[in-house]
């Protein structure tokens, strides 16, 4: 291996690590707030990329029908709940939020060919179709059992993951998709060539991480999420809604996943089940952070990306094994150094 190859591998490793870092942050956030190990995080990556690819080919993405269907189901559930509690004033807002917005999106996509729209508009539409699925999944799958044990929540996560994988196959088919590059610019650094698309991924990931930091530090909703993550019982006593915190954390996780999928869609071919492996590598980074520390999770994800990149050069057939083996010494170290704490009642 010469210096040029080492630099190219480092470039790939940092690019992949930036995406894994975003997913690791989302996994830590969801677990800290809701105690859910969110296995379906990777599906939002695949849905974001495939939805954008469908829009660019002029097709109606399957996520539109999923959004309409889940919105209708949630509307029926909340409508019945509002009638039981005699809160009739909530019904118009429920209809607008869960059915009106998806119908408006459907009307736009039916009226205008999405392939003719500018790229930024296509990206925004893809995010608008995928991100609302996060809080909807929380409302249907997790909110009714929010006080269940971590094991039960994990089993539900597996069920949601399998369901979304099946829906992805039905909506997008078994063929993979790749979107055109956002930029063809490249920069020469010594003997190495830095691709503009790679730089865009790293910069966009860094900007999103900074935006999340400012959100948690400067906004009332971010502080509410931090309070819930630190002490759920104390947050409830201070008037912070656990339901609102759960929906907001799933919304952010869906946004991070869909945005990550859009970023990597020009770099690699995405299939309906590609998100699982990508999310799993983000999970390794989150485990390095103990599912609690955001900086450690991000650093662990960068380490995973670099390890994967250099492993692909030295032992490409075993790169996945090497990456996932990293979790063993981390878990062993944490089991020996962390004091066991009983789960809250």
C-alpha cells in the first residue's frame, strides 16, 4: 500500500464514517429518550434514497401510499379516542395533520411530473414523504407499549424492521437504484483526487450534526428531549410529555435516516434492504458510545468507517466480519467497567 492508496481509503472511510455517525446519533437519541433500540433506522436510509430515485424517474414513490395508509389508520384511531374523551375540537387538526398533508403531497405529485422539478425541490419532496413516517411508526407501534420493558420494545423493533423490508420490496422492487451525482467537481490534493460528491457528504453531515447540537442547546424542544433522555420520570414531573418527546425523537431519527440515504444515493447503489447493513454499522458506533454519549458514538462511527475501508483493501472478503467483531471487545470492556443499574419501573 502506497500513500496514494492510503489517502483514497481514508477518504472512503471518512465518507462512510460520516454517514454512520449520523445514524449512530439517531440511534443514541431514540434509545435515550424512548428506550427503543431502533433497528428500522436503516430502512429510512433506503426509503430516502429510493424515494428520490423514483421522483427523478417520474414515478410515484411507494412511500406516498404508505404515508397515506398510515395517516388514515392513525386518523381513525385518534378520531375514536377523541370521541371517547369528548374532545371534539381536536378532530379538525387530526384530519389536517394525518390526512390533509399527505393528500396535499399526493395532489402535487399527481399534478406535476416530479422528474421535471429542480433537484432541491425533489430532495425536499423526498424528505416530506419519508420523514413523517417516523412519528407515525412511533404512534402505531411504540406509543401503546411505551412503558414496556426494553426486551419487548426490541422485539417490536424487529417486527417493524421486517415489515418495512417487505414493504420496501413491494414498493421499489428488487432492483437497486442510484441517483445522478449532485456535483461533478473534483480537487487534486497531492497525488490523491478528492471527489466533490465525497466532500459534499462530509460537509453536509457536519452541518447537520452542528444543527442538531444547536437544536439541543438552544431550543425548548431540544432541551425537553435532553431532559427526557437524562431522567424520564423527572421530565414527566416537570410537565414534559413523554409522548411528545417520543414522537419528536422518531421524527429526528427519520429525518437523519432519509437525509443520509439521499446523501449516499449518488455514491452507491441502494436496494430495498441495503439500509439494514448501513444502520447496523451505525449501531456499532452507537454501542461504542454506550448508547448514551453522542461524541463517543460519532467517533466510534468514524472508526467503523475507517476500519471498513482499510479492511476492504487487506481482506475484502472479511471486511464485514472485521467491522462487526469490533463490537465484542467494546461490550466486554463495558461489562467489566460499568455498574449494573436496574431498569426503572
